[in-house]
C-alpha cells in the first residue's frame, strides 16, 4: 500500500482524506505546522512542517510514495516547496479548482487562479505522476458564509440569491483523492468534481433551514452592500473573487459534472445530506 503524506491534512478536505485513508488501512502521515494543537487517530503519524520553510518538509517527505497537496500558503513559497516535494514524491495529488472548465463561475481572473495555474505548471513539468482534483464550490463554504447569521438569528442576508452553484461535499472530494492516492490509473487525470444539483444561494440557505428545522428569512444584499458587509469577515481578494464569480454566473445554470459518479459508482451527496450531517454548525 502506498505511504501517503497529507499536506493540508488538518484542513476541511484534508481531514476527510486522512480519515478515509485510515479506514482503508493505508499508512498516512500528516504534515502540520503545529502538531501539538491537532488530534488524529493513533495510526496517523504527525510530523511538523511548514510550506514556507522548505527544509522543514524533509522529515515529512522521507520514504513517502504519494503526496496529497493543498496549497493555501503564500505564493512566494511555491517554487522552493515544490522543488523539495518533486524530489521525494512518486505521485502528487493536488487539490486545485475547475480552472479549465468553460463556465463563467470558474473563469474570472483572480490571484488564487493564477497561483493554481502556477502550481499545476510546476507539477506538470516535474516529471512526477500527478492527478489534479478540480472541485467547484465546496458545500462547507456555507458554514463560513451563513453559519454565524443562522446561529445568531433567523435572518440571512446575502447577495446573488438567484445565482446557482453545485456545492460539493468534502467527503466526496476526499473519496476521489483517496482513489488517486492509492490506486493506479489516475496519472495525468484532471477530475472536475461538483455536487449533483444546481441550487441557487436562496435554495441552499433554505435547505440548511430544513436540515435544522428552522424557517429562515432570506434577504438580498446588493453587490455593493455585500462587498462592504463581507469585508470584515473575509479578506478583500476573497470577497472580490466571490462577488465577481457570482456576477459572471448570474442567469446561468450551475456546471454539473458526472466524473464523481463515473469514478465511484455512486451519486455525490446532495446538499441536504451535507447540511444534515453538518447541522450542528448552524445550531445556536
Ligand atoms: N472553498 C472552495 O469552494 C474551493 C473550491 C475549489 C478549490 N478550492 C481550493 O481548496 C483549497 C483549500 O482547501 P481546504 O478548504 O481543505 O483548506 P483549509 O481547510 O483552509 O486548510 C488549509 C490547510 O493548509 C494547511 N496550511 C496552511 N498554511 C500552511 C503552510 N504554510 N504550510 C503547511 N501547511 C499549511 C493548514 O494546516 P495547518 O494550519 O494545520 O498547519 C490546513 O491543513 C484551496 O487551495 C482552494 O483554492 C476551494
């Protein structure tokens, strides 16, 4: 069985990847900046490391076959870290985004997109076998976007209520990552992954209400109000990225991919199933 290093294994998708690898009995090591502040089952080896300190990656990369890579570190750290990773990894599974999918939601220029393209180009030219995971909107974004408003009251104020996306459950992204990390046949694959349904923001918020048994009041914010009100909670580039993407996707159905079903033989979780599994995050 491949020995796997999860970089980003303490994050939203990475935790699911690690948990599913443990269920499979695969040897897994997690790189963490602060290993003492995280807890994993005893089978998981935790090693300290930081993508911005390339020499700190060596211990985690020792005797590793495959690397699961999530990148949220600064762009300046990309080249030295990838240099280190490509010397040791025999396979890289990179959590990217639908950068090549011709849907306006995914095609707006922004810094995260440029960074993703840069990392992909470095991996492609490294000669190391790779798989790119290209999930669309994560269902767990809802916790960040609406969690506080729903926990604190019944009113959710949000822009672009009629814009649909196809939110994907982190467990499903992880299920594909685990296949790419542990099975053969995924070299150079680029898997565009979405949830099964096109749901407007209004429908997504209502679905969370149904999952927690609350009827929520939903009020539309103008794009200008949204930029103003979201800024304290989210960094400016993130707010700009989201508002630009939603504006561009207005009036278009969400892009839905069948790749998950083809790879796993089952349907991805619905948003209601995600919201039900995560109901606690929305309860006061
Ligand atoms: N949200 C979406 O809708 C969406 C859609 C498509 C693609 N994506 C992509 O998904 C990725 C985010 O995935 P996620 O939500 O699972 O991430 P996340 O929950 O934000 O977790 C980030 C992970 O990166 C680790 N990390 C941060 N800085 C690090 C550093 N300097 N060195 C080593 N590790 C570091 C964190 O570890 P510690 O803090 O524990 O060290 C954590 O495990 C991004 O690249 C994003 O572009 C997101």
